[in-house]
C-alpha cells in the first residue's frame, strides 16, 4: 500500500509539475511538499482538500489509491487545461498557434480547419 505522500508525488508527476510549481499553486513552500512526499510530514486535511480542489483529484484516490485519480472534466475544463499547459509550456510555437487561432474569425477558422484536415489526411 502506498502512503499519502507517495500518492501526492504520483499526482504531481501525473500533472507534469515540479515540486516548485505544485507548491506555488497550493501557496505552500517547496520544502513542505518535499517533506510530505518523502514521508517526513503528514499533510493536513486542509492540504489534502486544497490539492483535490485545485488539481481536480479525487480525495478517495489521494488518501487510499482506490479508483480513478482525476475527477471527470467538462469539455471546457479539458480545453482550458490544454491551453493553459501550452501557454505555460516552453514551446513558443504552441503559444503562437493559440494566439493565432484565438484572433481569427469563425470563417477564417473554418478555412484553417479544412486546410489542416487535408494536410493531416495526406500524412
């Protein structure tokens, strides 16, 4: 059986976050997260609740490892997460593409979609 610290580490890694990024999102010190992951400290119920709320993690999974890790996301939440990851990632190309898409009219996007589908089908 895994410890809650291991579950938190696994959740953080599944989210592709460093301890620094994870702790910043929670408003906690990086050292505190490190201590939890290493089993040197037990997270408070508030910390567990914050992790579940901020990262859409199921509390039962975090505490016991039972079931699915993530809560099901709406389409809007899924898109927001993908866009946020691209904006905060290291790829300038991804940021440029998102900016380009968001600044186009619906008719321009329809033309772009048709062109992309054609390219994709011919790969």
